[in-house]
C-alpha cells in the first residue's frame, strides 16, 4: 500500500500569480513517511480534494479577516486574503464532519478555531503584554519560547513531553474556545499554544511552527503522529 497522501494548504496567491509554501512543511511530511500534496485556494468547494487525501495540514500564513470572527480591525493585521479564507473555512467545515486526521499550524490553529465559532486576539501584546515574545518585529521573524503541555492530552501522548521550547511566529492568538475544543498547551503568559478537538478522532492544532525544528525529534512527532493516523485510516478504509 502506498504512503498516505497528506494535503497541505498553501499561502495566498502572490502578486506574480503564484501559489507557494515553504519547503519545510513538505520536508517534514516526507520525513514522516507521507506524500505531500499542495492544496491551493482555487475553489470554494474543497470536496474533491477530500476524496484524494488521507490527512491534512492547515499551514501558517497571513491573518484571517476580522469579519470572520466578529473581531476588531488592528493596524498590525496583514496579508488578509478573502480567497484563502473562503477556501480554508469551507475545508475546515468539511473535515470537522469527517474522520480525516488534521494538523493545524499557527494560522491553521486560528482558522480551525474560527471555523467553530472562536474569537481571536487581534494583537497578542495588547492583551498579554510583553512577558513572552511570540515573534520578532522589524523584520518579522520567528523566536523561541517555552510552552507547557497539559498532561493526559492527545498532544502530550504524541510529543511524549509536557515541557518544550517552541519556534513561534505569530502576533494573534485564540481568545475564546468553544466547548468542542480543549486547550492542550499554553505559554508562560497564558496564550493558548495548542488545542485538540474533543469529538474528532484526530484533530490537533498548535500555535507554533514544528516544521521549523526539523532536527528536533519531539516536534517531528507531530508529523509522524499525523502520518501514522492517516495510514491507519487508509488501511481501515481499504479493509472495508
């Protein structure tokens, strides 16, 4: 049986008319034994993609339009793209109703949360202060900080640790979580760093960027866990 196909959402359409994605996402999936397939935001109905892939990653990128979560505009909000928001929110609604394994990363965590009615913090320092830097500014670059994983969560089981240093690159965060989600990790300032769905068989989302830690076996367990769950689902479907 072939390796499971892992769909990965891409960045928005560039000024040159190109859809792109950092190679780190692709490398992480391949290293974990999956076959990466890029999913550009080309169509409103994502159903055809879901007939092909065995697992899914919602990748990072620009901010979600505040109107999508009844939020306020903020001068730091950037790279809002209606085409991407439309596609990924429709995709999220679909996978929430299916058993396909899903991993959300940074924007992906925020997108999945918004798809279920969550609100976002427009700019983390305005609410949580500067105790923890979640990204470097001018220019925008990633930065590391500690995070604490809640014991007895799926995430703790996957990572096999309850404390780790994460590669962080965001200025927004989840403000409120609907009951269908459980907070699985937090930073020292209280920002929710990971969530997992209470009812979906395998839906985990993290605010940090595990793909930027390719040499760290703890972070790579996220991709290994996703690929293994996708493989098991594929095998179960083939047996029916």
